C-alpha cells in the first residue's frame, strides 16, 4: 500500500503551502526531520511486532509437532 499513490503534485504543493503558513518557513526543516523520525520509529515498531507474532506462531507450531497428542481419559461406567 503506497501512501502517496493517490496524491498529485497540486495536492503536495497545497500541503506545503499550508505548512509554511501554519508552521513558518524557519521550522519546516525541523518539522520534516521530526516527522521522518516518527515515521521511522512507527515502521520499526510495526516490523518488530510482526516478527514477534510470526516467531510466536512458529514456536507454537513447532511445539505442537514435538509434543505427543493428548489422550482422553477412559470412560468409567458405574
């Protein structure tokens, strides 16, 4: 899924213009750097979460293969 696949040049220019007005021209670089760091951290957290879940699933599947099947207790007739 590409975040900017549906955003055209005009939309990007409008976003930049609004950012310059709201944030100010002096703070744009700092804001971009901060936004990049946040994006990088979120991507890393997402990757870590996915790999942890995958590892847990693989461990459970391995454990199921190595452990003997559970046997049901025999029926007791009174």
